[in-house]
C-alpha cells in the first residue's frame, strides 16, 4: 500500500475511534496529515468525516439494539437527558453529534428512539463534516 493510502486509512480509523465511546484525537491527526500532504486536503477531510460518521452510526446501531433489551427507566441520568433531547428536537439534534461527551449519547439515544437511519446518517454526517471543514478553514 502507498503512503497516501495508509494516511487515508489512518485518518479514517482515527475518525471512527474518536466518534465511538473510545477516546481519540482525530482533529490533531487530521491537522497533522493535512500539514504533511496539503494537496490531499479534500480526501483527508472525506476520510475523517466518513470514519467519524460511521463511528456515530455504530452508536446509533447500539442504541437501536439496546432498546429491545433494556427499558428506558434503566438508563443513567445522562442517558435519560439524551433521550429527552432527541425526543424533543428529533433527528436535527444529531448535528451536535460531534460534541465531546454529548455526541455519543445523542447518537445512542437516536437509535434507541428509532430515529430512522437515513435522517440520522444525514445529520450525523453533516455535523461531523462541518466541524472538520471549520477546523481545516482555520489553518
């Protein structure tokens, strides 16, 4: 594999891990990669956004699966708040799925509440893509 392909895979993986319940520094990895390969900025942005979006969708899928296993009353306080926010605002609240500490529970709650996959994908992808685009516009 070429160095360019490996860097795209690394950025994709970093974005994915940062969007799950695991810690990750996808922003720093993206900035470093763009600094090293400025001609590949668009491809690196797409890799980071795609990975981060799929990580958010994995949380959505987990929530979708969990709603059939556990009643809402068994959730902790942050889970209850996330459910209430998603119920109140619907799929557009997933534009905030990029926020630290809040984004993962929002995606999980959206799956739990049965927010359809298409709008969830759209809003999660838009939120995460805009965040990376704003980050890249600062350099």
